[in-house]
């Protein structure tokens, strides 16, 4: 005997196989989790001495990932003596953030994690431009022929 709905009036109970009932509940929860999105965090790594074209390519990649609705961890990786000049990495990170300011919101400010300087970005709410707003509010004309 298993209590199926304790909040019902009167509470609902059924005689069934408890193992099968637990399995079906777990299966339903797995299916519900399958359709959720937003737990995905992608990491994009750069170096302090990254070239201009490489930087633009990485920024486009981050923009595409944010456009898909995922979070992005943007990391600057230091090696060897580069660790003694973290300000160079901060400048590179700031340039990337400046070019992403329309599409991204900083969830966590830049912080050093071992030999990585990283920041977590989330997609920004899309601002509706006046042109889009006007097109949305305009009445739709039908052509009858």
C-alpha cells in the first residue's frame, strides 16, 4: 500500500509494487531534467599574449555560445613568468569584456584561480530596439486575391 497523493482530500493510496513505483518516479525526474537548459558552462581559454585575430575569433565564439543561452567562463591562462605580470592578462580580459558588453552580463567578477584569471558571463536580456518595437506593434495587413 503506497500513499500516492498525501495532499489530496481524502489522501489517495494504492496497492502496487513499490520498486516499480520508485523506478517510474525516477524515470519521470530524469526526463524532466533532460529538457532543462542553463546548467551548461562552457570555458573559453586565452593567453595574455594572444593576437588580435585570435582574440576576435574567441570573442565571436563566446558571443555565439551566449546567443545559444549558455553561460561562458572566459579564462586567461598564465604560464611560467607570465604569472609575474597579471596586469597584462587583465587588459586582455577587459578588451574581451568591452567587445561583449551588449551580449553578456558578468555573473562573477574577474578572479585568479591558480594560474587562470577567469570571469563567468551569462547572456544579457535582449533589448528591443525602437525599430523592432514598431514592427511588432504594426497591424498585419492581409491581401485577399
